[in-house]
C-alpha cells in the first residue's frame, strides 16, 4: 500500500472541500477495487500531489492541468495539479458558480492523471464533459457519454490501469 500526500496550496474553501471529498471518494473506490494506493489530504508521507489554482485555466473549463513525474514503473514521484480559479455554469437564471460536486469531479480527474492514467477514456476520465445545471448548485452535474457525475465513478479500464500500477 502506497500513501500519496495531497497538499492543498492556497485553495479557497470550495476547492479545498471539493478536493477533500474527491480524496475520500477515490479512497473508497480504490479500496473497493483492490487498488493499493491511499490518498491523504494534508499528509506529508510518500509521493506528493501539490494542488493549486492556475489563473491560466479559463473559468468555463471543466479540466485542470496536471504535470507528473513518475518512475520506470509509472509510479508517481511527484505531481503538480492546476485547477481553474473559478468554475461557472449557465443556468436558465443566469451564470453562477458551479457546485462543489462539479469541482470534486474536476479535481478527482486530475488526481487519477497524477496516479498514472495518461489517456482519456470514459466516466471520470472522459475527454469531454458537458455541464448540466441542477435546480441549485448542489444538484449540478457533469455529463460524459450517458454518465452523469457526481457520483464519482471509475470506468473498468481506469480500475485496470491503476491496479496495474498500484498493486
Ligand atoms: Zn484529463
């Protein structure tokens, strides 16, 4: 079992909450699927994922930016994850900030890139997401193919990829 520290650097309250939720949910899915890695928000042991917002990423983007350094077995040494400063969503009542559920999916997507899945596939690791506003921010979703997230789900190929690296 490898412990990976997730360092939240200067994030606002919404992003910090979303990242912590992503860590909790990913750890649950990793355990359920026999992926031998545990993320630890605020931890200091093991490889580190440093998360911060990046003013260079546009607010209407539903993607962050990850650069990861890995060893020969594709295991993370250290990664930097950049997140958009503010994510907005169009609703019939106008533009507002997207809910933390959407932020959780964006963060988790980048964490899985950092843990070794380079290619896009489906579910959490889809290439393209469409924003679907809820009646309020808590109901906001990202849609990819026929899947709406949250809840955060890992496609079988993502489980296989991560299992192959973290076993
Ligand atoms: Zn991606």
